C-alpha cells in the first residue's frame, strides 16, 4: 500500500513539477529579487543620489511647501512618503478627479529631482505575481502556486530517507545522482520556508482566486466588502471653506503619541487647505508581521485627533499577517538576506528538478524528452537573461528620454526570447556552455556600464559612498563567476 502510494506520488511529483516548473522557476527567481525591490529601484534611479539627508521636520516642511505651490488649488488629496534608510528621497503626490501628479524631492532643499522614467523593482514585483499579463497572469500564477504545494507534499511522501537527504550531497557522482542530491538538499533544507512562502502566496490573492464568497455575500460588489472588512477612515465636520492646513510636522507629532516615536511613514491629506481637511498619518509596518498600517486621523485645521485605528478584526489580522510573512517587509537586513537566499534556493530546487528529468532520460530520449531539454535551457537561463537585460537597459537604452520603462520591459522579454531561440537552434552539446558564457558577459557589462554612465554624469563618487551601488557590482561579479563555473565541462564521475 505504501509502495503504491509512493509510486503514485512520484508520478504526480514528476509531471506536475515538470509542466509547471518552467513557470514556477521564473516566479521564484523574480520573487527572490523583489526582496531588494527598494534597493533595485534606488539603483535604477541614480538621479536620487542628489538627495541629501534631512530630519523629518525639514522633510515635511519641504513636502508641504512643494504641494502648496505646485498641486492644484482644488486637489482632493496629497500624499507624502517620508524618506527612510532604503528610500532616501521624499515622494509626494496629489490627486483630483481625472488628474494626478507626483514628484521626487530632495528632503533637505525641497528641490524636485528628475529621476529617469523607470519602474525599477516594481516591475519585478508585478511580474512575480502576474507575469505582466493582468488577471490571466494572476490566475496562472495562483494555479502554479497550488501545484507547487502539491509537489512539495508529494515530494515529502516520495522521500524514504528524509533525514539522510538532509546531509547528503555528492557532486562528483554520476550526473543523475548529483542532480538528485542537489534537488533533495535544496528541497529538504529550506522546506519550512518553501511551505510558508507558497501558503502565504495563495492567501494574499485568495479573493481573486476564489471570488465566490464576495459574489454570494455582497452581490459581487468588492467595494461593500472592503467597507466592512477594513476600518473606515474618519471624516471632518467642517463646512469646506478655505483655511490653512496646520504644519504637518505638528500632525505627525500628535499622531506619534499613539503610533510610537518616529513610526510615521506616510501622510495623507484629504481636502487640503479647507476647514474640513483630514490628515491621516500612517504607521510604518517594517517592524511587524502584519502588513497593514495603523492610522491616526486628525482635523487638518485644528490638529484634534478624530480617530485612532490600531485594532482590527481577527480575520483581517490573520490575512494581513499571512501577507506580511510573504512580503517580508518586516525583515531587517540579515533576515532580508535570508529571504533572498531561501527564495533563490527555491528557484535552484526547481531548476535541479527540471534538469534531473532530462538527465535520467538522456540515454534514450524521446521526442518530448529532447524538447524538454531545450525547454529547460530556455526557461532556466532565459529568465536570468531577462533580468540582467532589464538592468542593463536602464543604463544604456536612452535613459533620459520618456518611455524608458517600456523599453526596459521590452528588453526583458526580448532577451528571454533570444535565449529561447538560441536553445531551439544550436546543437545540444554546445547549448549550456554558450548560454552560461553569454550570461556571464551580460552580467559583467552591468557594473561596467554603471560606472561609465555614473562617471559621465559626475555621480561616481557619490555612488561609491553608498552601499547599494558597490553591492550591485559585487553581486553581478559573483553571479558572472558562477555562470563561468557552470560553463566548465563537468568532471567524469
């Protein structure tokens, strides 16, 4: 009975892992990179090197002054994102019906910066959960996440020597044995993380995957659901006449009596410069699991506290805590690196499983096996080419002209397509070596192009004084070294 169950699970594990592994690998790879989405955005906007540090009072005065002078008089709302260690620039925005605007400011001077038109790390976040394909992509990633859970559970059932596999890796054994050992180590060692990240991935977009609850309870109206599930923000009783909004630093100081000292991360101003102005101060949640900010609402004219929202329904707390575990925004630098390494281990686990399938069938491959071998190259090396090309395009593809973000995304998919075309046309014996060497050259081009363009703009000294730019250069160098190591012919068993 147990043997029959293991055989069934082995079949399920093999075919579910193969058919969805090509997609899951790209999802895990981009998911690992999104751990440093803020740093990637900062690197992809070198114009923010001009931002100088300032205290919050100075930053808030600069933001309020800029919005007063540049936002329309009838704007319905202002938004201010305070700078922090990962985002040193001051972000401001305004909204009104049919129009909006945003700017990036130097917190010290209040002068507007002119960052290049890039999505930065946000594109990788979007690709991670939707494949840049909207709702169909979201649903496909959700299905793949469900299959990932199936493969993890079936893999546990198939393992007869779980504890032994934890400590077994024989890189100089036969190719089939060494790939199996690598797959087992990468699957068993970070297994709790794989289970957590997959479960929480399904929970974050659960209502998109399973909308029947909202359809039946709220007649398909998500707005009514949101109104009941989330705390409603406070409103003011003012008559809407023109009136100066109090200094925002005063509102933040009063709000932090409830939120905690230096915990304010964002300020929203509804109906600014009127008697019914409401200032919402949102707490940072980079120090807690729950990915939902506490809010203090104040009267914008008098500074009186209207509402403190820091207690939530158990259902909302559970869902947003699961989301917080997935996003990892609470993670401090060391734990952030753990998220990245474990996410990369998940991608490597999937890649070794895909390679194991073709290695085991290399002696008498069928037509499908030969196709799978070429697909492995296109879907393992391809996403790496895409990410490297996306970063390089930021430096070389007319960076100061409008529409850069569209060209970066086009390069992302174009290089993936070129990798797949190469995998389809070249002789099988040369494929992996050529792909790895080409990827190493592409990765080494990133720090070279970065240093060249920074030097041309006179920003190289400021860049070397940060952590982000040298870290990017080192990361590209290490990744290129790994690619060159992978391009070497394998040793005989």
